[in-house]
C-alpha cells in the first residue's frame, strides 16, 4: 500500500525575502558559482554554518528576523522571476543533486518533494556515505556479511545499514 502524498499549501517567508531582495537589486545571484552577491559590497554574502550543516544568514524583513539558507537563496533567486513563481507547497525542498551541501551551484540544485529527498532524515544531516561506499555496503550485504559487521566497519548503527540495503536511504544509488 503506498502512502498518498498531498500538497501542504503555503509560502515560505524566506522565499519571499529572497525574491524581494533579488528583484530590488539588493542581491544578485551568481548561479554558476553558487553565491549571492551584495549590491553594496560587490562581494558574496557571508553565510555561516549552522548545526545542521547548512550555510545560513539572518535577514531583517518588515521587523522580523528571517533565517535564509544559501542553497535556497541561490535556487529561488536563480529560478523565480516573479512572486507567482515561488513554490507554494511546503513539502517541496531544495535538494543538492550530488549530495554535497556546500555545492550551491544552481546546476546542482533541484526542487523535489521532501519524501524524495535522498539525504538521511529528510535533508537535515550531512550525507555520510559516497555512492561508492553505499555500493560496497550493498555488495557485502548481498554476499552474506552481517549488518553488525558492516556497521562496525563503517562506524554507524545497524539500523543505518538496514536502511541502506533496503533502499530506504540512498535509493538513487545503483546496485
């Protein structure tokens, strides 16, 4: 039985802030390098790394302080031309195609539903395995190596190994 996914209609305040700054010319998107350039300094904005691994800044908007992640700013600023272009489903996340959350080039970002996000815990943590490591885990498991041994070798919990071999995590990786 498959779970039916319904849209969660809404608009993120961060998206509105990003696009309003881009449309006003305060920020300029450098999609090729994955940077947001300030009109005042001509230099990239300084995003700091948060506990979840993502780079973020705080921007003031109509009296509110709004957290804005770098990858979201690059994607929204680089793909939306009007407020009508903003995503209106709160289930849509910005995904790093190659799994590297520091690679914020526009070509590496895509808008996908949260349930299709390939990162552990729906994109809230750094991706801990490369595609090659995932392939090695699946090959060794297929040959009969127990999950407890794989967990020790890769420094993770057995449940992580089970999620990988059952394709609940890293589903897009072959083998």
